[in-house]
C-alpha cells in the first residue's frame, strides 16, 4: 500500500464501488515450455490486447500492466541472461506495437505513461543490467521505444495506459513517507488480474480505495484468452 497525505486523502473521489481501473500482473512465461523469446513475445501481445479490452471495449479511463518488477533484476531472480534479454526485447516490441496501434488502441485518445523506480532517473537501467554489455544494449533499445511511445501519445486526453517497468511500490512508499512529492501516484485499482495461479501481488502499489478485488487466473499468461476476460471484468466492476 502506498501512504497518502491528508491532502491527497481529502481530494480522493468517493466511489459507490471499486474504481474501473484494472491492472494485469502477467506471470507464467517460464512455465510455458516455450523458448524465452517466444514466451515473452506472446506475453507482450496479451498485454497489448488487455489495454485495448479495458480502454476500448470496456471504455475504462485507466488500465495498467505490471510488466517487470525491480525484483526481477536482483541477481536475475533465478533467471539467466537469455531470459532477461527476452524480457527486454518483448518490452521493446510491446512499445513499438502500441505506438503503431497494432491492437487498435488510439494514441489520439490514450496517453501511455511508463513508471519505473522512483529513486532513479526515468527508465534508468538497474545495476544488474548495466554490468552486462548485452543487456545494457537491450535495455537502451527498450527504453528508447517506450520514451517514443510516451512522446507520441503525450497530447492524448481522457484515458491513460500505465506501464510499470523496473517498478517498486516499496521504494515509492518510502519516498512518499519522507515527503517526496516527485512520485507519480497511480490511480487506485478496482481489480487485480494475475495470471499463473499465484495468490500474490508482488511489489506493486495498490493505493487507497474503499474496496478492490483480486482475481487469479490459473492460466499462464501466454495461454490466456484476453477477449474472454471481458465478462470477468464486468462481473467485478459493473
């Protein structure tokens, strides 16, 4: 949970129910049995479809994908360099495809905002990436694509697609407790969708909201049928 100041609490809207903001926590790539590059590429496509479902079909004003936790890079968290490279390549491709409106999400009305660790420059690589020339190159290509996506959609108004990369709510919480006003707060989530069957939220912010839901999908993200999530989301948030 991210702490809020009294002024922020006073400015919050009152909800009859959970806010219509869904966050996807895609998990299960390594359990797919696919080559890492194929698994993460397929997972990135599911994330693109998810944005279009929430912001287009369902008409929500916010949608988020918790793409990569900062903890993923701590000693690679059991991953080898090929796995991390595949994550970064998929992140770059997702940004490129979104910029080209592959899934129909219009950049004229949807602003994409990338959030990374609040205690580092925007989209700065973690130390574990910087020490690997190969990963550093892949990170730069991914970061450049994401910055281009942000720039192209900067003038959009009305809807926001949040993309969390090398993100840590624990870091943000600590900074906010210290009175740092530079942290960009995420709108409260009404529904968390986690693939892969694990009942956990990882290191991700939940903000402050009267009620919220967690729905865990047993399918790993490469095998999720995104369009079939529509009745699930409507069940919780309509």
